[in-house]
């Protein structure tokens, strides 16, 4: 039995030591954080570690631009095609149309009311006559919004397709490739 009591005492002392060590570690971590959280003082004799890292990254970018492979380009192009920017825009147009219609209907004044002419057709469907003035106002505002959005999109597309003589491209495919490279490394 004395062997078991000794083991229990050693276990208790080890647990106490464990708690003491964790407390010391926590205090050391807190002290280190407080020490590092202070502001850095810059001097004229700064060794310039940060500038050398920036120069290295610029040099690496230039090297990457000069030594790309067709496989890298194909991977990059596949990644771009899968990105959100190059997905079908039809969903975007439907969302824009739905949201603008909801906005216009909610913006209609609540005080406008007119008697509803409700009838049932021969095919047993309910037919309601709407106020033509309200419909025309919604249609006109939606047309104005669609024209504005069309002009914005057209302007963006024209800006993308603008030709710069200094680029030095051979054909349209090469022009697009050069534009993608420029956008990737900006």
C-alpha cells in the first residue's frame, strides 16, 4: 500500500507542477504580446528589411511574366472561366429585373386605389383589370433604368475592348492574353 500512496503523492506534485508551468507560460505569452504590441521606432540607420522584400517580390513578378508556360496560361484561363466574373450573365439580368420590379411596385403610393373589375373567363380563370396609368408609370421607370444599366455595361465593355497601340499584339487573341496578364499582375 505504501507504493500506491507514493505514486498518488507523485501524481499530485506533477499536477501542481503542470499548473505552475501553464501559469508561467501564460504570463510569458502575455508579457511577450505587451512587449511586441508597442510602436516601432524608425531611425535613419534602418536596415531596410521591408524594402528588400518588396524589391524581391517585384523581381519575382518580372521573372514570372517573362517565363510563363502554356500550361500555366491554360490553368489560369480555366480558373478565370470558372470564376464568378465569367459566368452566364443571364442570371444577373433576371435578378436585376426582378429586384427593380419589386422596388417599383413597393415605391407606388399606397393612397392610390381604384375599384377592381374582377371577372371569370370561360376557362374558369380570374381576370383583373389593372389601372393603366400605374402600369405605364412602372413600365416607363423600368425602361429608364434598363437604358441606364445598358449604357453602363456598354461603357464597361467599350473600355475593355479599347485598343492601346503600345501593347504590341498580333491579333485579338493575343490582345486578350496580354490584357489578362496585365490584370493578373497588377
